C-alpha cells in the first residue's frame, strides 16, 4: 500500500476481491488452489488479474493500472469496452472508458524505492504527490501550477525534495511552519 490508501478485502470460497477505495497498491498474485479469480475494484472499474504483478491507482476522476508482469483485464464500471493490458503497459480509465495503452516509464512504482519520478509533469501534480508524504498543507501558486517538471524526488525527506525544486527551478518555497508550505514563483510579478 502506498500512502493515503484504503482498501476493503472480500475473500471467500468463490472470489478474491480487493476494493481500492483510494490511493495506490502493488499487487502480486499467486496461483490459487481453489481457482478463484483475483479482482481489484475501484469506483471507476474492475481490474482482473491474469496471473500477474501490477499497480492500481484510484483517484477522484479516474484510475490507472500499470502492469509489471503478465497481464490484466480492465473493465470500466459503466460498461465501456474491456481492455487487456500487457506487461510493460499502462492505461488510465474512468467509469465510461479506458484510454489508449502506453508504455510504462520510470515513474511507475517508484514509491516502492523511496522516490517520486516526474517526467514532464505539471508542478501542481508533483506537489500533490509530495504532499501525500508529509503532514500539513502544501500549496502551489496557480500561476506556476502548469510549469513542467522532470526529476527524482525523495519521499522520505520532502523538505529536500522541495529544496531541489526551489534551487533547480528558481521557485520560492515559503515555510510558514512545518505544516504550512507555499510554493510560488521567485519572480514577484
């Protein structure tokens, strides 16, 4: 389980179901002697494991699955077309449909190794991820929210991650307290 993740488990004689309420999980399935299917349910759809290792992320507007080994089937909750996702592929989905398949990049599952990897990501999205690993409020000035960022940022020392952003992108990180941090442009305009 990644940070800020909640799940419900329903394992019985017919099924193995993990309901991902929010957050991100890494799943490694094993052969089941009872041959029960293993499913991950999100509010946006269902992911059926096909003997595999994969990551599922559920957010407010949609979900994402990234397959590390073998394959999964993704079925949107409201009846969109089912899609098969193979090892090395990711797909975003919402209740109505799944997006286009794309190749996994270095950011997939980086939290397991203690970092967040951003590849041309909006600053506001990166800061939202960093905020999952720290207490308090981490805000981003809307004027710089879409600034594209690339790099590797530690999750065990978010102050160091913020310092790297500040020096590398000429941003201003203002810490009003340990629990209230604002990221803005170094240019006061």
